[in-house]
C-alpha cells in the first residue's frame, strides 16, 4: 500500500500529477515527457525574466549613477574642500567589502575620520567614536558620505539598491543560508539600510563590534534575505523612494516596517492599479463604441473619436476612484464570490451617475442622450464584470467544451469524487481552480442523496449512489477515486471504502481536519484536575480519520494505518 502526505493531495492537479497516480508504463512515459517539457519551458521563461530584470536594472544603475555624478560634482568638490580643511588626509576613503558571488572589491566613501585611523579596529562605527571628525559627523548623519559609491555603481561593482556590503571579517560569520545575499550585487541602499538608518545611535564604542555581530547584523541579514527573495526592479524603485523620504528631515523619524517597503506604492500602482485602469478604460471605450453604433442605427449621433476617448477615460477614472473609496480594489478577483458583482454594479452606477450629472448640468448643451449613457453604463458593467471574472469564465467555457469533445481528455487521469457535501465541494473547487487542473478529468460525483441525483455541482454531474461505484468506474474508465465524506459513521465509511477497493482504481482519502466543528465526535469532553473540561482526542476515533491514504484492491483488507 502506498501512503501519501497531506500536501500531496493537491499535487494531483500539478504537472507531476500523472506520475503520482499512473496506471500503466506507457502513460508514465508520456507523463514524464509532458512534465519534463513543461518544467523546461517554465525554467527557460524564469531565466529569461531574471535576465531581463538584470538588464533593466543595470541600465538604470548606469544611467542614474552617471547623471548623479555629473549633477553632484559641485557638491563633491565642496565636501572635499571641507574635509581637507578640518583634517589632513585624502578626501575619499577606500574600504574592502565583499560583493556579488563573494568577490572582494574596494568601496568608496567620503573620509569621515582622522587619517590613519580608518583601518584600525573596530570595523563598525558607533555614534561616540572618537575617530570621527566634526565634518565627518555631519556627513554620516545625513548619509552624504555614501555618495561616492556612485563610482562603484558606474563600474558595475554595486547597484543602487541591494544588500549593504560587509567587511570580510563579518562575512566569515555568515551561515550557508545567509550567503545567499551574494547572489545579487550589493547596493548603496536597501530595506535593512532604511530600517537601521540610525544604526550608529544603537551602538556604544566600547562594545561596538560585539553588539553589532550579535544583535544588529542577524536582523539586517534577515531583511537582506527577504530582499533577495523578493527583489525586482519595481521593488528597487520603492526602496529608492523610501530612502529619499527618510533623508528628508521632515520624514526622518518615520518608522516604516518591512512590509511597507516590500509592498511599496510603486509596486501597488504599477502591478495593481494601472493595469486595472487601462483595462477598464478599454472596456469603457468598447462600451461607448457599441452603444454609439446601436444608437446611431435609430437616430443621428455625431460625437467624434476624441470625445469618446475622453468619456471612456473619465468613466474609467470615476469607476476606479469609486472602487478605491469603497475598498473594492482590495478584492482578489481570482478568489471572489458572486456577491462581489454587486460592488461592481454599485461602482458602475455611481460613476455613470456622475457622468450623467456632468453631461446635463455642467455643459450648456448635453453631448450624449440620456438613453445612450444608460446603455453605456449597462455595457460597461457587463464588461467590468467579465474582465474581473475572466479566468473563471474562460475556465468554465473550456471545461464545457472539453466535456463536449471527450477526445481531448486522452492521457488525463479520470477521477470521481465520493461525496457531494462540504468536503466534496471544497475538493472539487480546489481541483478545478488550481493551476494544474488540466492533468485531471473529473468524470463525476457519487452521492447517496436522491435530491442530488443527476444534478450539477460546480459543473460536475452527480452520477449515482455508492452502490453504483463499481459500475461507474468500469463505464467511465476511472483511474482514481477520491473519498471526500467526513460526517458518516465508521461502519458506513468502511462499507463505502470496501466498494471503492473492489475496483481497479486507486483510492485517496481527503483530509478533513479543517472542516470539523468544535463539537465533532472526534473529541471527548474529559474533566481536568481543576474541575474544568478539556478536550482530549480519542485514539479509537482518530484512526477513523485518515489524513490521506491510498488503497489498492489487493491490500485493502490487510492495510493498517
């Protein structure tokens, strides 16, 4: 008997699903080929995406660093004069740091300490460090001493945004996981730099190295690892924007958290708001065009392309504004229920109401007839709804088409779900809405409820009762039976599983812990020593709830969990 883990139930809908529940060597070979090609395609696309991100980031770094050096050159000259005036020595200080792929390089800074002492221990600077010069203290407070690192960015040794490079002495303490930060170029600023911008004020000169190594550096490395795992060009723009904000005295004391940085305004605007605005504007323009064509078929209408585009942009802007005010833009539409359609209808109605008021009361001569505007609002509402539920609509249409053309199901694992209740409906929804749902052909549902017979549940037909399972498996060539009933007795469970095991199909039990109520008979009320009742699991009843088990017809009678 083969046992599966809880997570593997969802692998049934992944690209490796067929490898998990195969029934013949030929199918295994075809599935392995399919999975190999799919994984190769996904890996190639991921590599191209990473390469494109690196090219865009390097072009941005080169352009920004070059312009920055040109524009800041007068300030560099002034700072150099002040440094030489307050203490003898060079203007710039070059320190050894560890960069991308663990390679050391020389990082430039404005010299902020007395000449000859910069290389002395400790390697970290505290606020009360006696080596700092008066002008150096100002430069460190305002972070102006870091600006010469634009030379490192121009040379390609650093980036504008990335984990701050460390001294080799501290790098020697990194774990193998922490060394993942060397997979990207170090940067002038980073999320850790923003959150620890007052790092020197947290340290004391007497114990600076020990405090930094044990308290500050582990937290900074944790933040750097978060950046490495989520880094993108848009995240870099958010980090730069947040860096400029904290350098302004008015916002210097602001305390953003890491989530506010990783999910900054640039990413939210470009990834979420702008795409929806563009899609809504196109939808509104299509609605105006369609309504105009219908209206002109009955009576004259001469508005013009420019006015139509302005109306579409205005409608989309008002619709987006109402969505933002009502909080509709926070909806994850791939998981939205049908009740959210009412929010779309309300937003569309309010936006159209504003346009109607503007058309009749703010203009000397109305541009659009009232009937046409109402027609535009109706078309736009249907378009806005279709665009937000497009994945579900397309998936449903494809599912219908595939059911009409059964030949398209060749090579897919044929599945029936035993149970049309809460557990079965949850499993059915999960299987149909996962990214790898194309690996399975859900033939139907088995349920003893006579009122569900021949009914459609999430588009899947209820084929019959438990006693028809062998017949259904044979007629529909079922390869997999998923048992998804949690509210029956152990005797009934054993009876149904025996029927399932009598077929050549593989049997999988759906885990139901998340669906059990608090007063589920799985738990027994046992009095504690203080007189209060506590919940203690009954071992005999727990064995009735197998998290996930695969049973074949040959070992069903002898299998033990």
